[in-house]
């Protein structure tokens, strides 16, 4: 019997043990579906490691050359869907571990215009499954089984949702608004989200991206079928000329202290038109400053613990540096006006720009 389902894993810069635990847990529970890892721009070290792992473990490796672009789970999933030939697709996160085989159940019980989900159990740091918290029906993105044709009918996930936000709800909301039914499998189907330190949205996601996600969620509710041209198209090396220039000396190098970025500096760097500079680097400074209680350095706690509280995040970041937020807000305008390519450092401290 031919394989009916492809399991899609959107991925960027994650540890191999997580990926291995996910794939092995499904195979150990009798899953015989194809696997496809959709790598959305992992950096050099992770890329080589994950590609080698995939080749050694019969997992199809698909790469989009988007290193230095914002994380885009929607594009990562769409890219993969465009490259599968099976009747059904499952999307699942790399942090998941399964104690069941939901794919066989979904294939055998599939009804038209239906999407199937699993209730996520959240593991504590020690991995004790008996202590896992039930996430209820709040996280449909951890596991979804659906006909591949749904992506072609509705033009896939909304690729304008960058970084992270409500993409896991935007897609099922659009489908339900078009007459699809959301079905949650019985609680006897157990799967778990492996613990990891929480990402700090203040640090890693600019405010304009968060606001755009909320806007897209509401807007898409009224328009299930998106007007997305070329959805799921892969970004290739020929689309990324800036990758060859990252070590080069720029035509303009702008450096800012926190919260001092001026939009006029971008304009002045690009004018007059006939003298437009091509390669620009902008240093925005550290994304956040660390809050330390008054007298921290002299306190007994500091003498005993040293820098440990800072390393484990006890001293919380504050005084967010919004230099990058201000730049990110105008990035779409620059992209429409002679910006060929860009590269953003993962900590949002620096950006490289290449203009025509």
C-alpha cells in the first residue's frame, strides 16, 4: 500500500536530539508515513548537522535560503506542501514527542473538509510525563492532519505572518469559516511538548511584527482564501546576493546607542539618487538592558551567587531598545523601493542592507 501522508516539520536552528526524539517516537509507535523537514534558513552549523541527520534517517531535507530573514513558520510549511505528493499532510512542531499513532486513526476515519488535532500535554523540565499539564484545545498547531488539497484551495498559511503569533489559529480559523470542521482526537492519543526555556517576545520579536499578526488574524477571518501569488515558493541562493557581502566593508556604517535610531539617517544614506550607496550596515545596540536592583554588585546575594542569576534569567530584561522596531516598521517600504536583500542578526542588534 502506498504512503498516504507526509509529516512536515518546520525547522530553524534547533537541537538534533529534539528532532530525533520526535521522529523516533512516531516510528516506534508504528507510523510509516514519509517525513519532510522544512529548514527555513538555519545558520551554517545547524544546517550541516540537520541535513546530515536527515540523510541518515530517511527524512527528506528541504532548504529555503532565508538565513537572516525573520522566522516564518507559515512559509516553511507552505514550502514543504508544495513539494509533497501524498493525499494528506501532518504538520507538527520539532518539540513534540508522541506516545501514539494518530496518523493511522486519521487516515482510517477521515471525512471531507475536516482537520484533526491532538490535545497537547506540556512536560516539566524533568520530563516526567505524569506531571504534564493538559493544554486543552488552545494549541492546534502542535499536530494537524488535513488533506493536501486544502492548501491549494486556500493558498496555504498566510506568509505575511512573520516571527510568531497566531498563525496556528489563523489557518484553522480560515478553514472553519469556509465550512471545515475541527476535530480533536480522543484523549487516549497522548503527545507531549518537550520543555525548553521560554522565548522572550520583547527581545526576539519586534512590536510591529506582533501588531501585524493580530491584524492578519482578524483580516483573514473575513477572507479564508488568500490572494497569495506564488505561495510556497522556495528562496534560493540566487535570491540572496547579500550573503556574499556580509564580511565586506560597507559603503555606509551607521552605529547607534539604544533608542537613538533616526529614520532620516536611512533617507540621507540613500540620497541623492545618483549617488545611492549600495551596501549599508546598521548597528542598533544591545536589544535590552538588564535590570539590577540598586546596590546589587555590593549585595551579599551577589557575593554568594556571582553572575548565576543573570545566566538563568533571574535578573529580567528591561528598558527595551526599540531601534530595531523602528527600522523593521519601514522594512516593507524599503523592499518596495530598491532594497535587493537584507540580513538581520538573530539578536536583532545589526542589519545588513543591499540596495540597487
